C-alpha cells in the first residue's frame, strides 16, 4: 500500500477514532479548498446531527446538505462566492476545529503541497497554523507526494508551518517481503511468477507500491490461468499499459517545448543520468544554465523528481514509453 492507504489503515485500526480525510490534489482556488474541507467532513460521518452542526459552524459559507446522485451518499456543498471571500478560510477552519473536537477525530490533508498553488498561499498556511496549533487533542496528518514542496512547507524557516510537525518519510517496502507477497498473490490466482520476473518488476518501478501494483495487474491481464510468468511476459504487460495511457502521454509530449523534450528524452536514455555533467551537456547540446531552467520546469510539472543525486521519472511507464518512440 502507498502512503494514503497506510495512514487510512492505521487510523481505521483505532476503533474510536473518526477519520476526516481531505484530498487537496489539484486545487486552484480558496473556494475549492473550503469545499474540499467540507466534503471531507461530510464523508467522515453521515449522522444527521453531525451534519447539521457542520452547517451551523460554517454558516458564513452558506453550506447546503445534499445527496450525491451517483452513490446516494450525503455531502455538503458550499457557495463558491462565499467561499472565495477573505474570511472564508477562518470560517472553515473554525468549523473543522469544532467538529474534530466534538468527537475523537484525526484530520488528514492529502497532497498537502498543492496548497502552494493557491494565491496568497503563505497567508493561507499562516491562518491554518494559527488554528491548528491550539488543537492539542486533535492529531493532524499532512501527506504529500512532491518531496521538495513538502520540505519547503515544513523545513523552510520562512514558512508558517516551519517545524510544526514531525516528518516521516515512507520508504520502500522491504523487497524480500514484497517479493514474497507478490508471489503469494499470483499463486492464489493459479499463476506462478518467477523470482527474476519479480526482481525486474521491483527494479522497474523503483519499489513504488502503486507502480508495482499497476504492472502486476497488467501481467495478470495478459496471462492465463496456470501460466508461469517469466521475464518475456513483462513486454506484453507494458504494451497493455501503453495502450491505456498513450493518449495522456501524447498530450504531455505536445505540451513540452523542444528543449524540454530533448532533456527529457536524454534523461530517459540513462537511468541515473547526471544532467549537469559534461557528458550530458554535450549530449543535449545546451548550456548548463538552460538545462537547469528546463529541469526546474520538469520538476514543477511533476514529470521528474530529484532523489539520491539523480532525477527519476514520476511515472516509470512514461519513461519506458519514451524509449519506444
């Protein structure tokens, strides 16, 4: 499991603890932030008394209890105009404070780094910090998948959240344990998978659990009951993934500048390329200053990320697809 599943599993194992899960992925405006918080509150419990309290606490956002026609669940909708007003953040954080304190609750902000995309993100973080710091009995988790952005929020001395939380990095699952798990799961479906194949899967996905799962699912779809899955079986699985995701890859490539495309393809050619080395500079025929600007853009767009002195692709399947073009 990945970080989100890990935290949900841990909190779910605590019988009395209520999870208020708030996903901030892709937010662009303050009103959207407020709506996500209230949506998380609604999903945490569908008890009408609790929902009525949420509406009362956040009255300035003119919230309305609604039924999601897709699954019949209860949710809270907020007025976009009201949620965009300057005092809306204070209103929604006050509501969250009161509701979390009403029961034993744990508040989880997922993809928290996306708050940096909001206008006046520093002011928003300061407002959040001023509210959260007085909630001694309510634990908060701040999860993110963009390491540099999360570090800037919690490790930068100029950030309102500087040293406000304990940092825990979710590393790789032990590969021996992961290999055993994968082998057992395939065996339950009457498929045998060779140890070298599992090793290649883990190497390809850098041990990232979500990518391992995606490749294993594709291997399952491209094999039959009773098969033994060997190294040669990985290529059909990758082709299946490419067929599903090619459209997105092509759109991404169309948005790249010529320079970005050149640097990205050079990074794809070598697993541990050093983009500022003499060899790399010579390969792309660009000055180091241009490469630095391009690398920064590619990181901002979450196409690559720095780790261990190198730059890795956020999506290893995209890297592999580039190599086939």
